[in-house]
C-alpha cells in the first residue's frame, strides 16, 4: 500500500512513516524553578535558531492548535472525495498514542529537499525519469528531523516526538508556508521543494504565529499551474484541487489508470511535477535535481516486467537501488504493478 494524503486534501504525500513514537518522560523539566545550563534549549526561539543552523525553517505553536487543525480538516470534508478522506483518516493522527505527557507545543519543520532523478536504460539509451520531492528518502528525512528536534530539547529535559499530521495545512496555518493555487505549500527560501515534518513537545511555545491557511500573493494574478495541469485538476474559480483528477492519486495507486487518463501525461516515476515546475515561485530552485539510482538494461527490464520482494532477495544490487529510492517499504502490489506501470508510462511518454 502506498499511502498518500493527496493534493485534494491540500497535503503532500505521506509515504511510509516512522512510528509516531512515544514522548520521553521522566526527564528534568527546565523552567520550573531551575536555571537552564548554558547551551540548553528552553525556548521556542532557541529551537528555531538551532534548527535554522541546519538550513531548516521552523514554526512552534501551542499544542492546543492541534484541535484547530482537526477542525480545518473536518470543515473540508464535504469538499473532499471519499477516497481521499479514507486515506486521510488512515494516515492522520492528532494525538500521540499511549500514555502522553502534556503536549505543550506543535513544531513544524521545513527541510529543503530537491527533486530526484533516476536513470533507466532502454535500447542502449539512458533515460532519466524525475521523482518529486516527497518520495525519495521521505521516511529518513522525517526520522532525522524528529531525532534532531528531540536531541536539541533533551539536554533541558524536554521531550519531542513525531506526530503524523496534515503537514501542509500545519505549515500554512503556522505561517511557515503559504498555499499555492495548486495546493502545494511554499516555504520562503525553498519554495515548494521541501519536506514538512510535524512533532509535538512539552516545550513552552512563544508568541503564537498561527495565521490560518493563506494563499501566495502571486496566485492572485497567475494561472500558470492551472494551464500546465493536463487533467483539469486545478480550476480557475476554486482554490480546492479536484483531487480525483490529479495524476498523483492514480499513479500512487496499484489500480489501473482510469480511462480518461492519457498515459502520455505521466512524466515522473510517480507523482507529477507539472504544476510545480511551471510556478514562478519555484524558478530559482526547480532545476536543482539530486541524481538517484541508475538502472542498467537488465535491471530496467526486470522493473518493467514487475518485481516483488522475493525476486529482489536474489537481486541485491537492484534491491539496494530501489532502497535508494525509498521503495523497499512498499508491498509487492506496489512494486509489481504500480512501479512497472508508471515506469512504462513515463518512458513511453518521453
Ligand atoms: S503557478 Fe502561479 S497560480 Fe500556481 S501556485 Fe504558482 S504562483 Fe500560484
Ligand atoms: S499538474 Fe499534476 S500534480 Fe499538479 S494538479 Fe495537475 S495532475 Fe496534479
């Protein structure tokens, strides 16, 4: 199963996730009568600065904002396709599981993350196929950020734990990002090419930067993404994406493409970049691409024919390359059906 909280719901691909994890407890809470030691992070501003040193942007809002996020999602239910809602309900957590120390803050972190490009070999020719930002190393980035936030707070006896949330909505509501007309979240400094990670903590929040969802000012006078979308998913008179029309929904699924989908529209291994690559907000960053795995002719043939985990057990090199693309977390249906179908479509469309 390939999990995705789709564009229709205003969210990025969730992909495989690390466990939500449990908050750490039993540590020394600072700020309740104790003086923090030098270097200990005890305020949200200090955490924001610390993570900024890694090139990440961060917003910290009160934990009570979790309820606002849930209300936002609930208020959109009527607009959303039931298939999307099923995915949303399956993926989104608004509470930390298990026995939970008090959640005092919600932390949203934006990590710049370029698109990737895998290369396949067909008829002796190397063929590059793009992979959008949120697919490669998605789980690793989320785990790294969650670990970094927890490590930054731990010396002061504070805990932090990852909590899967509607990340784009969380980012735009906290003021960390703005929605584009294409319902992608844009963050200052990295545009739409970033991973968004959400954690909760007992860190005391500072001034609440909550803004609610906001649209990029540029979208008032721009329709480039609507014109670039081949499926009509972006409408001129609505800011709600027609998710059932978005290619991402269909090429992440192992079900056959609907008849109305022209396979020539596919240009990525999965997902779709057409409404990002045309966006003037992303001009400076859209050509940044991370080279991912390269597959020789035999490996390409195997992938086109459909692979599964049993086959990959006897193909360690191919297995490692798929691991580089973050694909080993997926089941045989995804590997054998969706990957093969998407690759055929992307190669045929070029
Ligand atoms: S392409 Fe134009 S309308 Fe679409 S998100 Fe970018 S700025 Fe907004
Ligand atoms: S351009 Fe692609 S990703 Fe964007 S809305 Fe259209 S189908 Fe979806």
